[in-house]
C-alpha cells in the first residue's frame, strides 16, 4: 500500500475547513494546519482534532508534508504558493492564484519547471451535471454555438454592515465580486464549450460605499454598527459582455447584493440545435431544450456520460452539491499526484487565465470601453 500523502492546510476559514474534510476523505494524512497566529492555529487545531504548525513557513518546510493547501486571503496566495513550490511541495491554491497577471505567470512557469502538481479550486467543474453539459456539447448535440449567457448571484453583502477581509483591497485585491464569482462563471464557460474569450466590455459598480472591516467570517453580518467604517473601492456587482475568438457573444451579471440568491451560478448555452441550462442552486438537474421538446436530465450514476457517472457518487435522489464538488476536486488532485490521469483538473494555468480575464474586466470598466483579453 502506498504511503499516504502528508497534507498541510494553511488558512482556517471556510475554505480551509472544507478542504480539510476533502483531504481527509481523499486519504490524506493531515500533518497540521496553520492559521493567522500561533494561538489561533492551536485553538482551531484543537477544535478540528488535528495537529498545528506555528507558522505557514513551518508547514511548508515540514519534511512530512507532500501537499500544501493555500486557503488564506488573496494577497498571500502568490508568496505562499511560490514558497511551497520552491520547497518541493505539490500545491492546491485557492483562487485567485494572484492579484496580478505577472505573478500568476511566474507561478505557472515555476510549477512547470518543478514538475509538481498544481491545482486551483474551480470546483464547479465537478458538478456531475456540468460534466454532462460538457459531454453533450462535445458530442455535437447543441450544434454550433450562438450565445452564452447567465449570472452568478449572492446576497451576503446586501446588508451595509456586512464586512470581512474581502472588503479590504489590501487583502482581497483590486476586484471582489468579479474575481470571486465571475471568474467561476468564465472558467465554466470556457471549459465546457472549449471556446476562449477574446474581448470584454464591463461595468462594475460599488453600491455600498462604506463597510466595516473584519466583522466576522465570510457570509456573516455584524449585529452592531462599528465606530469606524472602511471606504469600499471594490465592486459589489457588475454587468459583463464578452466575445469569444470564434465570435460567439456572451453576457452575464455578477452580484453580491441580490436578495434571496445565496449562491446561484446559472448558465445557458444556446446552439443551432438545442440549449443547455444549469442552475447551481438546483445542481442535480440539467435542462436540454430543442424547438420541439424540453428534457430534464437528472444526475444518475447509471446513465449519461462517463464523467457524469464517475462523479455521481450518491444514488439518484440523494442530493450532491458544493461539498461533493470539493471532495472530488481534492481526490482528483491527489490521484494526479499519485500518477493517475483525471479529466478536467483545473491547474495554475487556469488561475492565470482567470487573472487575465479579471485584468481585462477591470481595464474595461475603468476606461468604459472594450478591452482585449490576453491569449493563453
């Protein structure tokens, strides 16, 4: 039996907790976790029932660690991922890979030169019905593409008193709603259609001009108005138009202010023969429509495309969702580390792609004009 992969989790917020569970389910040996301070590391390690490291650097350089999960605020992703690669560790880094295109390019090149496995959790690729959508498009069932459209909507920033580290651009970077949500939508569209976006025009809006800083964990709201508010410079929402290299138009809305929408990533792919519709708040279903019929495809390990069946780990009617996507993503990453082959694992190259698109979106919104998206 092969040795278990030694795992370090750096960052103990929502992503750290989800990735810890996914790593354990994938058979990883948790060598320790690292939070923002040694005291917090020890406290959370005790709560989670795992060992702790004093610092992130100690975790990265531990001889027992094979894989480093970087789950910290955005501004530290580049430095921690670079340090881990230089230390000879495989790396799973939360998005964004970096807040700058140049740093993301550097990480991609460094990962190539080391030969280490690198992954970034665009985990919505791992919904079984997203795999089914990709298979149907590849099989030609949709026909030549006419239009891509959709949205990614949340409401956890609707309350003006909602605030966390993402509000502070020093930690989150120059984009909030688009970098956090829009990057997922663009990744899915490019991956399932094999199209590549070439240009964009975007309008980003900050509707709540001041918010508290670090009032709590993401998706929570402070119950009291703090004495000091932070001026918000990152966007709450945006409207985005894109065009692919083959001329297919696309449009979507991204928002963290849409009441009642908790995590609604929705897309529609319209082709010459049929349309496909996916809604992440109902991830067990995929709509396939033609001019004469509408079919509701349901996740089922017994039917459908090979990848849909592989990722459909529960029986029909037993709902799978976000957590299972993360579990499949981490399991596939570990499988690749062991030398196995997996379809659709998002890598640092996909993180660079997201940085390129985000950079063009920010440029377009700032200049109020179309902006070219760098080719990769």
